[in-house]
C-alpha cells in the first residue's frame, strides 16, 4: 500500500508499506480520507512519538470502508470513521473496533474523515471533563481551528453560549456564522478585558492565557487544557482558584487505553451523532489534498491560514 512516512529532518515522504493485519477486536479499513491534526505536526518533528507498539505512520483519524473485521460489531463493507493511535496517512489502516463509528448519512467521506480526533477531543474535554451544561458559557481559544469550529457547533447544539478567540477579523466572523455569540480578535484586543462570566474554558494556548482565563471565570468554573501552543508554563494566583472554587484539568487522547476511548465513543454516538444527523453540526473542511501531498498539508496548517480541517484523500478513494 502507499503510505506516508517521516524521514529526517522531519519531512513527510511517500513510501510503500505492507498492508497491516487486523487482530482480534480490530478492523482493517480501506481508507478514503484521513484528517490532519496538530499532534501530527509534533510527531513529524519528534515531539510526539507514537505509543509503544503503534506504527510510525502518522495519522489519528480516518474514514473509509471495512475490508476485514475481527470483531462482531462490524462487518466487511461497513462505512465507518475511526479514531487511531497512528497509521492514518495510508491506503489501509487498523483501528480497534470500539473506536469506530458509522458515517452519518448527512456527511461525505471527506467530511467524516475530519470527525474522530476532533469530536473525541471536544466531547471528552468540553462535555465530560468540563461538564458543560445547557445555558452555561464556553470560551474556546482558537475558535477557527478544527477543534474550535467543532466545539462551537457542538456547544450551541447542546444549548450553551459560546465565546471564542481567533487571530483575524475574518476568522472571528467565521466563528460567528458557526454560532459563536462573541468572537474576540486576540491580536487587536485583550480577551480578558472583554469577556466575563465564563463557565468552561477549552484552552489550547496555555502560557499567560491561563491566568487571564481564571480571572474571567464564574464561581465553580472548569478550565480544561488540551495544548500549550503559547507555552507550557503558566503563572496563576492560587487565591483565585480557592475563592471561585475553580477546577483546573486537562487531558491528552492518544496514549489513553482503548477501553477509555471506547467509553468516549459510546457517549459520542449517543449524544453527538444525533446532532450531526439532524444537521446541527457539520465539520468545516478547509482543503482536501492528495495523500502524497501530506507535507504540503502540514505546511498549510503551520501557516496559520487554515479555518477548520485539512483532509488527505487516498488514491483508493
């Protein structure tokens, strides 16, 4: 099969690899498309290696057709999207059966390829760890990103209010069209001087954002970190946490046990899939590139000019 591998000094290149073999509890997927995510960029430069036993081929999500199932829940011919620990940049990929979800009838293969990593991340961090409730206010940093555009739509469909930050007026306008109630251009305004009464923060920036987040949160608020693009260290006033009874938490997804990911998949199928089927949420695709153009896709994502997700299409699609 054709695949993409990482070659020194951190470059993506096409290669030929054997088709992987499904083991008990797994499915073999003929990949139609795979999503590009920022953890892929980190893996390419050696800062996010795959867990032990996982292929070195990058790629955390795919959509396609099952060609072999070693689990009774799925059968050959089923059209699914799946969360992977690696291997998505290829014409075939292996996924644990419990991390697969049926492709919603409202979406194309390309759109479905942009779902798993994003939806698992938002569901886990906004709704499970952040415990967002209808009527509460969610603040999303990076509102025009793949994570951000999904979080806006999912939170609004859930009955929450949404505030976001983004880096241009155009990106702020896009976020408002997706449902954001307020969007702040962080390059021209200090969000902490504009926003207030935030219940849940989904923070992929870190650094000095954390202290500013805590200052504008309501009593009992929940701050959830999922990345540290602005710095891994933060200075905070512990008294703010005590006085407001705040919860500071965070998570990564890739290294978690399959059983935990399966539990998340059950929650997503029960609560998020109906949103998609009813048209309340649809992934935003910035571009769809050929598999062999994976390096171009990474360059595009790194440019900061992307709104939504980039998808790689395989030649077997």
